[in-house]
């Protein structure tokens, strides 16, 4: 889903809030089983305020944010103010509850007699019409729960303060993920990475990439990459290599020739005795290999200077190479 398409869906809700319905679901932890969804029975007044708050939050994030970066999740880097559209083959288990609410609302209602208030781990809110539904996921933090039996809390009632006798949940305007039809948009990448099973998806995707590299026969020892996958930070870097990368379409001798002629990196790689495979024996060579596979090693036609990466970091032909391209 492109950013203009996403903005169009949000605008439809913002311009016709009266016709946009809202349903609040509670996501309940169910031990080792799949999370459970329960519909929350909220007053009409509360529903209107919740809908207004979230439509405003969506507009601020995705429409009235001229500096927003919008890119595929598989190419995620360290840019700030970025939203990602999910372009990987498999979704993490933790966000699959969004699939359950798109196009249906046939879920049991939350009851305090049958359900455990303390098992609430998140919220899913659907806004819109049957033809234009936006599903929003928000994590629930225990700090946003005020337990009546653990604190002495007062709230104002008319002209006096009254003790809070019931537990209280606070919902902020922050949004972690949204889904429209089968399009998943990540607003908070750290939220996705902190749980939800995303680490398993990363490793599986990285392993597929390694299979493509192994089939190419470019490396003397493919186990070097297999070992890197065990570190989730390294697995993310390997995952960024596209299985259809232009570099992987080149003949191996052409890649070897490039490495041997590229001055900043030629001394960072070792070539096998037979001369047709790369050897990754150092930390720098492993990370340079990922840049090589992503075709991130660039040369300016104008200045003949060497650059690396999306940020066009200048590469020096000396021992400061690793610092110049952010490898350390």
C-alpha cells in the first residue's frame, strides 16, 4: 500500500466521522495459545471520543507529517520519523489478531465474570465502514492500569473529590500498527521488534536469503552467514539482501573482479585458493559483504569518490574504512 492510498483511507474517516463506526477489542493473553479477542462494551459517548482521538492521531502521523519517511519493512534502517509497510512473506503471530477483525466483528463480549482483567495485553480498534475499515493495534502497558486496591486515587465529582473504587485503564493516542484489508503498516518498529514473534520472521527470511547466496556459490564457507543469523541484529542486515538482488544475478567472476578492483574494499576480502570464492574471515569483511550484496558500494561519476550505503557515506582508502561506513 502506498502512502497516498493510506492517506486516502484515513481522509475518508476524517471527513465523514459520523458514518464511521468504531469497535474496541481487548487482546487477552492466553498463555502458550493464540491471543484471544473480546469486544469491549463502551458507552456511545466514550466510543465517539475514542474514534475522534484516533482519527486525529492517524492524521497527525500519516497526513500532516511532511517529513514522514515511508518505506518497505524489509529495507528498514535507523531513520527517524518512519512508517513501514509490511512486505515480508509471513506475518508475526502477535499481529494476526488484526486479520481476525477485518470484515467481521463476531467476537464474544468481555465480561468481568468470565474474563481476566489482568490478562489484557493490547487493544484493537476498528474505525470506518464495511468498505473502508482501519484496524489499529495498541499495546497495553501495566503502567496504564490503575488498580483500585493498590493505590488511593481520587477523581473529581461535582464540587468534591471522590475515591476511585474500580480499576482504571488509560488509552493513549499512540498507534503501534494499523491494517487496511490485508495491508499491514508499522508505525512503531520498536514495538514490533520487542515482541509479537517478529524475531522468528526475521531469522526465517534471513535463512531464505542465505539459501539464495549459497546457491550462487559465491562464498567458500556459507556457515559464516548461518552463524550471523543467530544474532538478531545481524539477521536483520542479512534479511535486507533481496533474493533477487542484481548482484546475485551477476556471474561470480564478475563479482570477484569488482571486489579485487574496488580500492576501499580490495584488501578487506580474501579470495579462495581457486580464485572463485570470497572468504569472510573478519568482522569488517562480513559487513562489507552485506553492503556488496545490496549493491550499496557506489562510485561518483563526477568526483570518482567511493561511497557506501543509503546515506552515501564517503569511503576512505585506509584503515579508517570501518568507521567511515559505520561498521563499528
